[in-house]
């Protein structure tokens, strides 16, 4: 006897009101169906006999696509656990390394999630990662390669990686990347970028991400030097210099309610400067992490940010690319449709739950940037003598945080698209990484997939 899966997502199409997008949350099926099919499926959730009104052909298709099943609820949950385990196993074979040359930073941004680091004193902040530790990291990367894992890239992060005092060790890390044919990128505040132009060009950085939070004083009151001096003019000049030198620049704007009105001015400024006309320039907006806001009232949701953006960039599907969260979902769905590939299912939220490793100046390893120098979140250390990562019990706690193990996730239709939300934010807000952090994901997902699917179908016709 068939029953309707509890993991079906039903969404109304906008351009064809009598059509529906139906998505299978476990198998990743995406289909457009008539109202009548959805009505029968919803009715059959309470009365299985309603399925008898479907044709034999429709029954076969719906079963094949996973919308109806002969599995019991218990058997369907066992399937979820198997899918989750497989997704986790595959994702952990894609290794991404972040290296922190130093925790020191010349900025004191008002919303920085690393503010606790500045209390540790000058000796801690000025510590630089050693060449021996860098060598050991790359030895481990070669061991990963021997195990048939893919090394997707190395990121430089901080603190501020492009401090002038870091240049020797940054140059050494770059040489190791080139020797091992590993792409390198950088997350920087952009203030010292002019001192690194030649190095970045020589080692062909994939991209440098820089943050601008407004025009002039709007930026300066959020992102300022240690002594309080503004940084906007210098960063703007450095961006122009980098773009002229062919460096790929991505601009990020961290948005909360304090600076949400700066969005339009920034977009206009990018156009006025001619940056948007350059192939090596891109930009996006991201809400500040709610859990690090001293005043939760200042926090802005990604849904609110998207509405704000739509006022300035229009309601076309292109608007998604200016918001990092929306863009991530949109690009994965678009890739699936255009390449007739598998749905972008994930058992964890991000690299913290898969193949990301962040190495700090002391050779300690953390699952992600958001928990740096928090001893209880350390997942291992780099052994300089053996050239390997020595991992501890916390490693599996983070890397095996999968949706089937999170109580609030394992009955959710969206679990394999969401991945359980950010572990670090769940930890701050719930004191437990194995709690869910949903935020507004379901609202976000529903809006994105309908628009992306309708855009794809329109282009095919």
C-alpha cells in the first residue's frame, strides 16, 4: 500500500498559477505538476485511498520520483540516515584549508566576531605561523591527495593576513601553494592591499575579498583602524589599483539595520567608479551574524536584506547574485537544472561539517573561522615533526554533525537543502552545535527555487 512521503515540498508557480513545483526532500526530485496532482497528494496524506484516483502511469512516476512510497515511516527514516551518511562521506573528501598567518589586525570593527581575541594581549596577537608549521600543513595536504581527496584551495584569513609585517610568511605560503598546484585566495580588510599587489599578481590569487560597509563616514564608523582613524579612502584607492592590475576583487558589505540604507549608495558608487564594468570585479551583501550583535535589535534577516536589495536591483532572478545566501542556493539549483545533474543535497551546513580545516598561528586546528582560539572548539593540532594533523574527539563532533542526528531537523522536509544551519551560531545561541539554527532558510529556499526553475523553463521554450 502506497503512502505519501512526509518530505514533499509543494510550491505554487508564479507565472502559471495552475502549476506547482514539487520537490522531494530525500531524493532531490524536482517536478512541475498540475494542481490536481498536488490536491490528491495532500488529500492522501490523511486518506491513503485518495491515491486510487491517480492513473497507473502517474502512480509509477510518483513512486519513482519518491513522492509516494511503500516504505514505512521508520524505513523512510532509515533511508534518511543512509543518505545523510553518504553525503557526509563524499563532502569530507573535498578539503579546503584556511591559514591564519597571525591573529593581529589593524582594524577594530564594531561587529567583529573576533573581538575576544584582542583581550589576549600583544604576545598572542603578534604570534606568526612558522614555516615549519606551514611545511607540515602541506605535507598533510599531500597525504590527503594520496587518499584520493580533492584539495579545493587555500585561503588566507586573520586577523588581517595582508599586514606588512606578514609579508615574509605570506610569500612562503604562496610558494608552497604554487609548488603543490593549489589555488590560493585571500580575505582581507583591504587597507594594506597596495603593499601586496606584486605578490598577488605573481602567485595568481583566484580572488581577494574586501569589505566596504558604506560610503565615506558610513563605512568609517563601522570599520576603523586601532586608533579610530577611518579607512574608506585608502581601501577605495587600493581597490582601484588592484582592479587596474588585473586582480580579481570581490567586495562584501556586512549589513545590519544601522547601514541598510547604504546599499543603494554603494551600488551607485561601484557604477560611478566603473568597477561594475570590469570582469575582475564582483560584489555582494551579507547580514552580520545575529549571534554576534550586541543588540539583537540591530540584526537584519537575509529575507529583509533581499527585499531591500530588490528595491535597487529589481525583482529579476539576477537579484539573487547580490546576496550571498540567496546566491548560493540559486547557483546550486541553476547548475542542477542546466547540467541535468543531482540535486544539491547536503547533510551538513558548510565546511565546518565536512572538509574545512582552519590552522592558526600556533598550529592549532579549528573547524571554521567563527570559533578561532576557542579552546573547547579546537579539533586538533599540526604535528610539525610528522607533517600531519593530529585530530581529537572534537573533530568528529563537528565533522559528523549531520541533519539526521539533529532532533529539530530529522523530520524537516528541507533538511538536505539546509544542512541544519550554522554550527557556530547554534553553539552561541543554544550552547550546543547539535541544535538547529534555521534562521529564515525555508522562506529563502521557497523564493529562490520557484524563480530559478521558472527562469530555466522560460529559456527552454
